[in-house]
């Protein structure tokens, strides 16, 4: 009982430091789906930048956030890589203010041509799940059409007007 009361100020202080888009429940890793954070209907790079900055200040929270981004491709991994969850293609896109983010495409789940179907300089629109594990391990995945028990929003990538999901 004594430890519970000692932790309350720590919990309250941590909650005050959280950005509005991250729930206190997410702080402790129990709600990875971010149900209180809706998927934007249109590109909202400003919201993404605010979410990213908030997570960089608080550190990993175990929460994933729905994001809808637009920008230009600045780098592409030329070869798909096999992971424990299948084949994936990777590229980086600029989202403004000198910030770029890694985009992960699950090629086994997407209806798309053989990788790479994106090139440096392409204009892209991405809807997916933003994960933040650390400053060096963050990105947007779940960019395919499917949903899951812990992720309710279907994702996609639009490249120069061609939609892949």
C-alpha cells in the first residue's frame, strides 16, 4: 500500500509531460492501439510532427498512433527484406521541417508490383501506424489494407497517384 502512494506523484508527473495525443494508459503499454487518437481524413504532417516530438520527449510509451502523411521520397532500400513477419520494402519520406520518417510496407499483404515500386523524388501519401521504440527505431508501418485485433485502420501508400494497399 505504501508503494502505491509513493508512485502516485511519479505517475501524475509523467502524465503531465505527455502530449495530448498520447493517453496515460498508453504510457504504461496497456493500450497499443491508441483508440482515442483517430486517423486523420487527409494528410496532417503537423500532427505527426507534434506526435513525434511528444514521444521523443517522453520516450517509448508502447503506444502506436494513426498517421496520414504526405511528402517526397528521399531514399529507397533497393531490395526487399525478409523478416519474421514476411517480405518488407522500406523507404524514407520527408514530412517537412527537415524531418524524414521510415515507411515500412508489408509486401506480402499489399497489391503492388515487385519492389521497389517507389523511387527517390516520388510524391507519396501514406496512411499507417506510427511506432516509436527509440530515437533510432521509429517509423510508419501497417501501410497495407488489412486491420487487426489491435489496429483498426487500413493503411495504404499512394505513389504519384497510384494507390497500393
